[in-house]
C-alpha cells in the first residue's frame, strides 16, 4: 500500500508537444499568405493564351515579407492577367490537370521576347517565388534548400494551392530555382542544372535528347514522340564599314565647328557615338519531332538560311552622348548654383574693392600693430604681401570677358536684330521686328506657359543653352545675362522699343513670367515715347503717321501747349514725369476737345464738356435731353502675374472685417474713380444711373409703364445690388469730380514700373534665370524633336512627344518645379532623341537609300519602325524575304571582312571551294546562343500511370550551360 502511494506522488517532467516550432510557424505563415491572395483550390479552366500575349499582356506582381526565425524572405506572386472570358460552357473535372501543367505543353509560350526567366523556361502564366530578402545571404547549403522545399510542399498540400511555387537558391546572379506544383493526384517537380562550360557530349541535339530520355525513364515501347523547338541566335556587332549617321561639323560656322551646332537659333541634335551596339538575329524551328533533323558532334542540318522563322531585335548603347539631352542636362545643373552674378564674375561691394587697393600699402603697418589671433612669430612681410596679392588676384579677372568679343557681339545681334540697323532706319526696323505674328500656329507656348517662337525670351533661352554648353558654362551665362540687362536699360533710357515681343501690348499672362516682364518694360517704353513726344511736339498728336507708329488705342485726347508749359515750367522732362503731381496725357485724333461743348445749367452757369469720344447708342441723359457721350478714359494699369499674386495676398491679409472690406474696395476702385471722373467731365449734369447705363448695363433695370396720358413708357432704376447701403459705386460717384482723363493722375506710372522691372532683372541669379527660361527651353526642345521626327515620320515618337508635352505642361505651371520631376522629363526627351538617332542609324545600315522600288522602301521602313517599338520583330519570309536578304548580306559582309583579316585571298578562295554548298559556315558566324526545347507526354512513374507532360529547356552559350526541367508524376497510387 505504501509502495503504491509513493508511485502516485512521484512527479514526472512533462514535454508540451503542442508548441509550434519555428519551421511550423514558417509553413503556417506561407499558408496564410496563400489564403490572403486567394490562391487555394483549382486553377483549371484558364484558356491558353495566344502567341505574343506573354510579352504584350499585363503581368500582376504582389509581394510580402515572411520570416524564418531571423532570416527574411520575400514571397512574390506573378500572374498574367486574364481578359474577360465567358467560361460558362467550360466543364471542370476534378481530374483535370492544373493550368501550369497544361502550359508545359503549350507552343504559344515558346521563346517569348520579354518575360520573367521562369516564364521563358517553363512557359507558365502564374507562379510564386520565395527568395531571400535584400541584404540577406544566399541559400547555399543543401540542408537549407531541402528544408525550404519541404516547407513549400507542405504548404501547397495543406492549402490545396495548384500554383507552382519556386525557391531561389545559390547566388542570385545564377538564377537557380527549385520548386514544385501539386494537383489532384499529380505532382510536378521543377529542377535546374547550371554549369559554366558546356560538356562536349551535350553540345548538340542528340546528346540533349539522351538526357531527356534518361530523366523521364519511360519503359513503354514504342516511345511517345518527342516534340522539339530550336532557336539559334546570331549577333552582329561590327559596324566599322558603316558611316556615322550624324553629319560632320561645319568648321566655318559661327560656333567654330562644334558637332551638331549650326547657329545660335538652332539647338544641336544627334548622337556623338554609334547608338546601335548589336543586332540579334534569332532563327527558329518551332515544330520538330525526333528523327526529322540531324544535329550531332559531326554534322548539323540546322541551317539558319532554311529556318522557317526569323526574328530580329536591337541592342542599343546605354546612355550614349546625345547633344540635345546633354545640353538640357547641363543647363538643369545650374539650378543648384546659388551664386549671384557679382559673385560669379568676381565683383564685390565697393567697400571691399576699396579695401583691396590699400592691402599692399598697409602691409608693413600690420607688422607694427598689436598682435591679434596670429602670433608675431608667424607674421612676415612676404606672408602679408602674398595675402594682399591673393585678394587682388581674386578680382583681377573682372576685366576678362568670359565670352569672346566676336561671340558676344554675335549673341547680342541675334537677341536684338535691330541693333545693327542705322539710326536713320531704326524706327522702320522696330516697326517690322515688333509686329511679327507668332509662328506657333498650334499655340504650344500657351500650353507650356513659355513664350512664342522667335520672341526675345525664346531667343534668350536658346542663347543661354548654347553659351552654357559650348562657351564657358556658368560664368559665361552670368556674363551674357549681365550684358542683356544692360542692353535693356539702355533701351529704356533712350526710348528704343524692344524687338521680338510681338507688339507693344500689355503683359500676356499666358506666357512665362520673364516674358511678361519684358512685355511690361516694352509697354513702359511705348507709354514713355508717347508722353515725351506730346511734351515736345504737342501739335504732332494730330498726325496720323505718329498714331500708327505708336499703335494708339481706340480712345485719345489732347493737352494744349499752354497746359503742358504750366505743368512743366522750371522742370526737366524726367523730373516732370516722376513728379507726384504728374498727370496722364492722352493723344488725340479727334477735335471735339479742342472745341468743347458748352452746356448751360439751370442756374445760368455754363459748364464745358471735355474728353468726349462719340455718343453712346443715341442715348440721352436721364435728367436732360443731351446725348450721352462715351468719355475718354485711362487705360487700366497692366500687371504681371507676380504682381497679381502680391495684390491678392494683400487683399487676403486685410481679412473679412468691415474696415478691411472697405479698404479693399477702395484699393480696387481706383480705375472706377478715374472712369467716373472722365464720365462726369464728358457728360455734365449726369447722374449715377447714366454712368451705370454705359458702364454696367445689366445693373440698370427698365420696366414698361403707362403714364398719365396713357402712353407706354420705359422707366428705369438701379439693380438691387446697387442700392445696398454703403455701396462702393455710390460712394465713389459722390467723391468723383468732373476731371477729364488728360488732367487726371496717371493710373499707370511707366517710369516706376520700368525701374521695378529692371531691378527685378538685375537681382536675378543665374539659377533663377534658368528657372525662368526652362519652359522656353523645353518648348524649344519639343519643337526640335517634332522637326526631326517629321523628317523621318515615326508614329511612336510622335505619340510620345504628345505625352511629353502633356507631362511638361503640368510640370511647368509652377515657377520652381521639383528637380526630380524635371530630370525625368528631360530624360524622356533624351530617350526620344535616341530613338530618332537609332532609326537613322538603322536606315543607314539597312541601306534604305539604295532600295530600288518604292514598295521595298516602304516595307523596310515599316520594319525598322516596328523594330524600335517592340522588343523583337518577326522577319517576314525569314531568310528568303526582302528584309531577310538584307540581314543575310549584313552578316555575310562581316564574315568576309573577318576572313580577309585572317587569311590571304588565295587561302580564302581555297576555303570557299572546299566548303562549297555550306552557306552556314560562310555567311553566318557560330551562334552566340542556342535554345532547345524538348517536351512530351508520357506516363510516370509506371507504364500504367497517367500520361503527364514532361519538359526540358536547354540553354547553351559560350559561358553557360543550363538545363531547366519540369517532370510530372502520377501520385494516385504512389
């Protein structure tokens, strides 16, 4: 009894086997991901895709990270998106193979031009890859590989997923994968072999067939037929006998023979090197069976000239030097420079320059000064003198011109064509150059917010690009900008119109800000010319020729000589124009103000009407029978977009209070007050209703009424918004005096605005200048691409130019756009330039100019265009077609050149006689790559098992031997 009690009280150590291990957690996590992606269950019922859909279709890719202990993996799902298909009539059976097994036998997936390596090797449309995460060591040991393979096997079985799953092993550059696919009673293993050299016994089709047969292990007789697909790839990369497609430089041109540049107004275009590095010709035998072709270590019947399918692809040079792209890239780099023009050109403040002059003279006195931070032992006359000389040398290059005198003069002549005209013809030149119609018929400059072609801003953008690229970089750009601003100031001070601004109109807000500033300055010069001419020659305002020169507006007025003399007495012309009491002087082409209308008021006083133009629709004043005249008014002050934004910010800061609203209304009513005063002067005795009838007819409401005599009359009154208490119109009308426009204070001070514009331009850094000119530069680049594309007519490039234009139009709406987005846009334009250059290079190599018939030319041109659009293009007629004959000749010419370099002419002739009939050895080099696809459908592992697909893909190159196999087995009874 005691023994039993002791045994019951004994304590045993209990091991909890329900705790999940790290391996089980990893398997569970893989199953969770498969369930999240809804990859469980049958994957049958997907119709086979057409040939080419593997490349042109859309591949979906999604990934997640999973951990095995502290080892990170990335699990990625790849799938070719299925189009909407009606599968109502498709009957799914439980025993149907998974779609991956069906893909193994499909011929539509053979040799896709561009796809994932697993898609090319196995032809599958959907698969999962588990690979080590970033910065994680590769899976090299066999035990780890087996552990991962067993993990995915368990996950596939537990989840019922029929999508193939692969594990990437060994180093990533080897592209080694191992995996499997589970179905209902079937199982497929995916295996690979990768070697550096090709074993001699497997360097031909016969040896590879032996491997495939031994691996399948089929024991039935006769053996099922083995279907084969073979592709040989030949590479052509010797272009020594073909000329460079870019025209050689003109050494007599203005820019001293720079490659691709002819003049300042033309952007360079083209590549400085060959853009086509290789041509890859793939000869394919898509459907062969065992025994129909012989290929062993002694003899081969696989002649590329007799291959039924040819396809060609182009390998281009990565990042070739393209002139237009390099020019845009170099200019964009200047946006990061923050130096001012003075700092770049070496000019400092006047105090610093004066200090440098005394550095040498005070060198000895520094030795006697009390010791500062530098010990006396380290001070010497030579060190102080050298230090002072260094300060002077820093400013020594001020007088040196970064641009040559000839180049600078040529640039200024290009920017200001009227500068070279004689003084006697100056006005005529201005008239002709300022009134050019825009050449942008499609108004591309509005879309890009740049400036019209051939405008001053457009020419400045082109000049800046070329100066930066060819003539000194940043320092030359700064010097050009300094000289440009000095020329503008000279024209303002001497009343010369600025040519190339397409007229003398106010700033066009559709253009870039810099162009608006130039237009504002030109408008100020126009107003100053008109005002100064009237001040000097009052009677000349009646001359129609004078009005034509200055492009007067529809309304004008006159100021008598006595008034001008009274205003300007004791003052110079400039001081008069800058006075606080200055007035707006209008010019006149009518004589009504010279003989003003005298109107007699009720009290007997006579009031003179001034500043009239003509009656307004034969209306009369409400309180009298006098006609209502349209007054001569001042033009509203033009503004650039930065001034509008500044004004908007001021209005916003005033807030929503009553005082702020009143102040805002007063600021906005300056033009309204001027118009009311002009109206009162032209229509003495008028009331607010009369002004509203002319200025804002919709605010004057008329109603039909019957008077005392029974007659139908119309009686009008102001709209409700005009009768609101405190209405600004009513207050302004009460405060307005009867003052004609010629005696009002100017709404627009041309002197002040011109100085503001010139100051704005003077303080611009070169980086700011580039930001201003970028819209015009990209505009010019797009026009250059359009011009070059129109010469070759490449639809793909034309479509991408439109895409680039839309992208740039969104990007250039802001003054300081994001640098990364600008770089992407310029890279896109550079890529279009490369495509055009590549097409011209191919035209040269394929000899389009040497074609005989127009039909042959069109066929070859169409082929070359498609060659640049797609990754691989099929050659119609293979080696027997027109294009195939040209390709054959290209390879044959290269082979003959090689033979001539290696052998003498006699030995070559003997070799040709000995190998007569063997065109493959004569015309084509050894294939750079061979791809052989073997597949069949046989029962495994027993003769009575289901017949399942088997596949072996072989890759043989000079440095690689790869076998990629997919072998299926029946697991119903095994």
